[in-house]
C-alpha cells in the first residue's frame, strides 16, 4: 500500500510564503508585471473565470494567491513587494514555451469596489486591461451575506444585516476617502447592496484606465455560453485562442433562500443602479433581459 502523502503544517506553509515574498521583493526587477487584472466583483463568478484563465498555456497567475490585494488592502507595502508575487521572467518563458509571450495577472473581488483601487491601477499599470465579471446584484448581495456569515465576519440575521449596511459602511467610506491608507473591515465585509451598484464602479474604472481597456463579462452569459464568452475574453486580452478542458462553477455556496422582504428591498434599491448600468453598457445585463 503506498505511503500517504503528508501535508505540510499550516505554520510551515505561512513561513514558506513569507520567505518567498521576501525573495520576490529582492528580485522584483526580474519578474513579470501583471498584463491584466480581474477586478471583481465579489461573489460574481470570478473564481470560475480565474480558473479558466489559468488554464490558458500562456497565462500564469501570481504565486501562492488567487489575488495579492495590492491595489486595495496592501498598497502601502510598495511596488517591489507587489511585483515580488509574480513569476520570474526567465522561468515564465520556459513554462509557456510554444504558447506565446507569457502573461501574468492579479485577481481581487475588491478592486472594482475599493474607492482608491481604480486610480492606483491607472497610475501604476498604465495600459493594463481590466476584466470585471458582473452578476445579478440582488443574488450577489445574498451570496455575499451567506459568505461573510459563514466566515464569521457577519453575525447579524439577514434582515438586520441589510438594514445596518448604510450605518456600518458610510462612515467607513468617508474615512477611507479622507485617509487612503485606512483599512475598513466593515467596508470590505458588510457591503451587500453597495457592491451591486455597478455603474459607479465601472465609471471609476473607465476614468482611471479608459473604457476601451475594461471588459465586462456577464456571469450568467459566461456560465450559459462559456466557450463564446471565454473567446471574447481571450480576444480582448490579445491571447491565442484556447479551449479549456472544462468550465466549472467554483465557490458556489449553498444555503437557505433569500427572505422575500430582503429581496424586495434590494430590488427596489438597486433598480436605478441597474438602469444606469444598462445605459453605460448600451444593452441590458442578463438579469434585466
């Protein structure tokens, strides 16, 4: 009977990652910078798109993490710290030999929503392309509540949590705007309806990087027609055509249904934001067709 593979203790994994990041900082100039970003949204299907992108033979993710969270949470750590998370150029060229120029990327479901991330991206990565995956904002809000509740960031019952959102988040947003270095756990973990106000987030990205360099992927379209939508993404990124072996839904979180009162309140509050999004896109998103 073959010996069972032992998993490294969590503490050793953390130490290994810290050592790798320290080495990465020293060798930042030898490493790839991101060629594109997956900027959100949280609970929008981005993990599935991330997995499909990593399947491309010319695409390499950041080391260790799906996302580095540099432009939102860790910006004060500096550019060398950030670039230290990506593959060495020489090693990347070997890993993608025959597939074209290697490209690496970073993914964060918080980039689109964070009030300073878009401006930082436009300043530090001029010319980069940005992907944003959008989901029905009502369903996204409920999925986010379940996600945060399961992880312990939310302790309130659904009706109470949604009712508290403005009271919790607005003062924190104002502090973030006044102090770009301020980190707000409540803004990150208690924004349910506000994260679904997509038009204002896209407008911020358009202003920072240019509308032509932002591609919106509709989550429902991606899961219903994955090959077609994936080809649209690779064309936008200038990647050679590729067909992943399979498309899966990742990080789906089962659970009880949304209370009808919560649904009605969300639909009423988000309706004008959906109309603004439709105007911005020039076509209705899938949840308004």
